C-alpha cells in the first residue's frame, strides 16, 4: 500500500478493511483526482463493463473521525 494512502487512515479498522478487500473492490476508499476522499459503495456489471457507485465521505465509518467537511469537498469539486 502506498504512503499516499496511509495518510487517509485514522484508525486500524479503516486501514485493515481497505487492505484486505479483493480486486476489483480494492481500494474502496481513495483520494480522487480532485482531492476528495471517496468510498466505493456499490458495484454493478453492465454491457459496458464494471461500474462503480462512489460517495464522498466526511467521517470514518469505524471510529467517527472527521476526515473532510462539506466546505472542503465543495471547494475541490468543479461545477
């Protein structure tokens, strides 16, 4: 796992669940090109291939640590 990904982990539970997921689900938590911290919440197979449903996350789903706020996300997203 890269050092860049290590910076997003606030607890061992979050780090462990990301490290132990099989392909194509891994990584489920990642930093998008625009800098927003995202989590894959769903996968679907279509005629065009595998599709992902991503959601920006603000709090760690395990320990509740604030990882980013709505203002920071809005500033990173281009409209």
